[in-house]
């Protein structure tokens, strides 16, 4: 007998291979995915187009885990934050961002974060563990059953997605599977501080996902100060990996740029940024710093933002200025923290 596992951690191919090994038809895997992800059935006895023997096999070897909803908060702008508790008592946060016809779910990939960026509260309580594939998928399932339609997924919640590479990739394969949830190409985005070997590996897998780079400064010293972990991944080497990814996937790269008063918002910073991204199919996502009691940084002045924007515009660099979303419920960029079991 196999060790009991959460069936939501299996990709379609893994399930096909296992069933074939146990002498069950390969197409049973397609039917199981349909039951779980389209019909949202979590009872093997109800999967009536499977043989009785196959249902018995599934019951004896698999289970369905669930996230416990601890708190659900709604912002004045419509953003929602969900605090979930995992089986071991640890907690994560997931954010839903509705914007017109687009409904984006921001999922977490780790319990805590080990990288301790100096503007993000996610790393304050330290790193506990990676989320399992099933726990990543369950964030989608739990929110979807409460609100319905979700159009996009971003891996931008608590944790560094590429530090939990295998589970994130498996969850993407499950999310994209036509027999199941079926998110099409370009509907999924991964955000990373720039773990170069994993970016290269992600490109090789050709998953059809978009890439977002936490840049925050075009100056290596300032960037390393803000994100100490990036010292291991030099900025110029990162840009080579990003160019290769953009050329292969042919999707615009997003560079996230948190604007902090008197730190990375000067005219010289904007000009360096223009030079850094020259020749890359990209957009710059300008994010005014979201205040936090844990840090002394301040949001940029209106004048700082305007000067920075005008330089990018003059140099024909495509950019967006992100409107703060969910700030009143601490769901904005850099504000996700959750609480942890000691």
C-alpha cells in the first residue's frame, strides 16, 4: 500500500503513471481531475464513472486536505485578504484583487520568508517551511468556492516562489491542465527577487507563464541593501537571464519597482533604470511604498513620482503606476505577514 497522500499534489501525468502502474486505465486520471477541479467533488465514492475497485484504491491511498479559514477581510477598494491555517497550525495569507473583468488571486508559496527584504514584513517572523503543492492549489480552490470566477493567478504572496521551485511548478501544471482548472497561457505570473539558476530552469520548462522581477533599484549596491539575498545573484547576470527568458517566452517582463522616498526615486535612478532595461520587452510597475510600522521608510512625494514617471515616458519606457490596493487591511505589496505557530 502507498503512503496516504493528498491527491491535489499530483499532476495529471503523475496520476496517469500511477494508475497505469496499478493496471487502471490511463483515462481514469482525466476523469479524476474533472471530478476534483471542474465538479469540485472531494469524495471518491461519488466518482461514479470509475470502477468500484478504482474508487477503493483511491480511498485507501489518497485524501483531501483543506485550509481552515481563520479570517476574511474586505478593503474599501474591494480587495479581499484570506488568512488560512494549515494542518500543522501555521498560517498563510492569500489576496484577491478584483479589477473590472479581471479577478486576480495572489497566492503564497512559503510559510514565512527567509530572504528578509528590508521593506517587506513577510520575513520578519522568519521562515518555517515550503508550502506543499496541495496547499498552493487549495488557496485557489478555497477562494474560488467562496467568490466564484478567478481569471489570473500571481505567485506574489508570502515567500519566494522560486525557492520552492518544484512545488510551484507542479501547482502551475495542475492549474493549467485542460482536464481540470485550466488557466491559459499568460494567465499565470511568477514574481521573484532573481534566483538566476531557477529563472533559467523555468525558461527551459516552457510553461507559458509570465515573469515578474523584484528590481527596486538599478544600482547594485542599493538593491543589495534592500534585498540582501540578491548579493548572490549579480544584477548584470540577472539581466542576462531575464533577456533570455523574455526572448524565449516572448511575453513582456515586469519589473517591480517599490518607490521609497529619498532612496531610489532620484532623477539619476530613473536614468539608470532606463539604461538597465534598454532592449528588453518589458514594463515597469511603479509601486509607491506602502507604510508599515515595522520599517521607517516613507512613501515618495508626488513630485518624486512625477519626475520619475516623466523620465520614463520621455525615454519611451512603458510603465504603470500601481494604485494602492488593500492597504487598509494590510493586503498591499510588502504587507503580508500572517501569524505562525511557535
